[in-house]
C-alpha cells in the first residue's frame, strides 16, 4: 500500500470537507506518480435511518470521493 485517506461525512451528508479534500488531493498526487495503481473506495453510513437509506448514502459518499479523485487527475 502506497497511501491511504479517510473522508468523514456529517450525518446524512455526501459533502467532502475541505480538510478531507486536502487528504484526497495528496492521495491523488501520489497515485499519479505510480504505474498500474488501484484506488479502492469504500463507503459507510452509521446505523441511523433505514437500511435502504444508508445503502444509498454509502453509495453516494463513495461516488462523491471517486468524482473528486477523478477531478484531481
């Protein structure tokens, strides 16, 4: 493993904080210097709300991180 970053979200939110954006930018910069790299993104939600809502929230959080990383190159 060459790098790792964690993005924490407010309850019910998919917005990436400025601090977490900086961590993700560092990860993206590290990855662009590598050949044949893989970035694994996993999304989670807490136990509040229904299972269906939390599944969708987890997916949307993962998508937000993936989109952000793609925008960083």
